[in-house]
C-alpha cells in the first residue's frame, strides 16, 4: 500500500 | 521521475513566478482571482502535511516548501501590499460549492481512513476545481492581460504534462493512482476552452478577448 500510494507526486 | 513530470513541475513553478512577476511589474493584482489563490493555499497545506512525517527526496521537499510559501506570499501581495488593486466585486464565484463537494468526495474516495489521507484526497479534488473562480472571473470580464494568460497557460501545461507522466508510470512502474488521474483529467479538461483562445489569439499576437 505504502509503496503504491506513497504520494511521491507533487 | 520522468521528463513529463519534471517539466510539469517546472511549468508549475514557472506559472507561480509569472504571477508574482505580473503583480510586481504592474504593481497590481487586477484580473487575478483571490479566491482561486486562497484555494491553492488550502490545496498545498492539506496535501503537504506529510512534510512533517515523511521524506521522499530533497527535490520533493524543496518543491513542497516552495509551493506553500509562494502561495502564501501571493495572498500577502493581494491582501496587503497591493490590496487597493484587488477588486472583490468581480471575484464572485461561490467557493463553498467547490469546498463542500470536495470534502464529501474525499470522505468517500481515499486511500485510507486517516486524517492525512482524507486531507490528501481533499487536496487532489480541490486542486482540480481551484482554477474555476479564476476562469469564471475571466469569463465575466471577457478579457485578460496577456501576462495573466501566460500564467494560466503555464498552469494548464503543468496539468497537461501530468497526463503523459501517468501513462509513462503505468507502463514503466505499473503505478496507477486512480484518484489523482481522475481528478487530474477533470482539471486538465477545464483548461480546454482557455487553451483554445490562448492558441488562436494570444500566441498569434492578439489580445485575449472572449467573443461578446
């Protein structure tokens, strides 16, 4: 979960 | 990181610099919707709460701090420094019609029932419609200073570049963020009318004027 939706985009 | 996302972010940065430049050189925030700018502060603050507890990269950190700081600075310019040039009487979009539905959507669609996750979703939905008061104001006045249209074009370019970024990420990483993609497509769609006038008029050297 954290991997996929880590919110790395701005 | 890929070139689409990178240039999207650069375009986003550029839009903010263009806006600040416009306000400083004309010593006026005429034509700029204060409501849209307030919504952007809300978007950045609710989305970047993770600054406090998660580290992605230096790039990510610096950009987040910049977006929060610059959007607050723009509010200061509009409400304090150049306050007399801000005309609330033409900035009449009802923001509660945006914030309410976005809050409801965030409670329904999110990646986990944590305050930060719901606020993240809220910020994604809110960003997708935050430009509406600005576009509404443009529609009402029927014209815009050229530099204001460059600001909007840079913002629109940022959103447009995120689309190939998602396509690229889907194929290269198998990464899909359905909330960001759905809201992002809506957001980009809002710029289509504007882009049409921008490409057919402003870039041909004419003034941005909507047909009466």
